[in-house]
């Protein structure tokens, strides 16, 4: 939606591993009747990529095709390395063969490992505490090497913090298949009665209340950040890495309280053990996004919770609704 509103014509490639083609119908309703073009397929399918580049006038690629659950990456590392790293290699090779050399990559704040300080700037040392983070760090390093070898590449590395929320219409939002791995959809499902309670993973971190602190960013702000990054990459050769966050941290318990404010409901929760690979706090230094891209997040935690709740109420079973 953000791309179309900015004058771009998106072509979507998705294998729907953790999404639904019904999103396209909802996008058409929001966009006044026209859905973006979409093809079902896998980013690791080189023959399909070659055909797409040959049959379409592609100017740039935004690469989101990654598995993203920290816990799953610990228990299923091979799947994560295959999808996230191998998929990126196949895509970059296909782009190079087609002469398409503008790429915006969906990276992650996990490339900072356990940050030495927060808010964390883009110049902070890079490391990883889990396989998911290592896949993102590996792909970043591959793209840095690629751009160094061929300076005609224009590459943006967008280090997401914690995307949450939904479109304000309530028509599209996060609907993970199976048990959610992220906080907000889990809280939403507890509030709507799909799940009995939330498990808070650890309350003994060195934070304001012992629970993990994260920088939550509204998905619409994130989308607008991609438009800004794409415009910058198309206009200026080179490689840049930018944090996309709000610069404000919230603990798990603070998110629960904000969601209770938005819904008027109590959120049942229990304290469980820490998850392997989690860090105590992760908050973005967002100064570079402002100065380089002219972008900053506009939406706060209360709006993130209100929009998530609107989506969840209207779609208690997500896209599985008839």
C-alpha cells in the first residue's frame, strides 16, 4: 500500500509459508478495488526468478523472504540458514544476471547481538546471539562484499526493531500460522479469548521491571520507512545501513498494560523461563534514519495496541474467516 501510494507498482513473490493470499483481497478493498500483482513461488527457485526478471521491467527489489522466529531458529537452524541465507544468495545472483542492482534488505536489530549500549546506533559492533540473528548478519556481510566488488549496486540494509500493529482499517494484520512467536499477536489472542494466557519469558533481566525491553514500531511506520529507503537507494549509488524503530523502549509488562488500556480487558499472564537467544533490551538510535532518509516513526505504543486490537476483534481467526 505504501509503495502504491508513493507511485511505485509492486510485484509480489510469496510462498505463503506464514501468510495468506487472502491479504490480496483486503489490499484491493483498501486500495479502491485494485490488488497488487502477486505470484506464488519461492525465492530459492532460480528458474522462477529468472523468468520474473525476464518478463517484467523490474527496477528494484525489496527482500522480506525470511523466517523470523528466534526460538525456532535455535531448534531448526538448518531451515533458517537454507531459507534466509541461501534464499538471499539465489536472489542476489538472479538480480545480478538480470542487471537489477537496487536492493532493500529486511535485516534485523538482532545483528547487534547483546548491545553494548541502548539506544543502539548503526556503528555499534555487530554480532548475534541466535541462529536467526546470524542469518541476518551473514546476509548483510554478503551484500557488503557484493557492493564492494561491484559499486554499481545500490543496497539498503534496514535493521528492524520490533514491528507490531495493523492497518487502521482492521482489514489486514498479523496472523501467524500456529503458535505466535512474537508478543503482540499473542497478547491479542489472549484478549480475544483464543488463548488462555500469555507466557512472559523471564522477569529477572536488568530492566525496569525485570522483563525484556524492546523498541516496538508500527507496521505502517515500517512500510513508510521502506519507501524512504527505496527512494534513497534509487537516487544514490552505494550501501547504507539504517535502524527502523522509534527510539523508545517498552518492557513486556508495559506492553501488556498498554494493551489493557486499549481494550479495557485484563490480560492473563504467567512468568516463564527466559528464551534461549533473547537479550535484555534492544532500542534503536534513530538519528541516521532521520538525517539520511528523512524518515521518523509517527505512531506510538497506544496506537499500535489499538490497531492490533481492531484487527483481532474483526478477525479472531485471522484470514481463515470465510
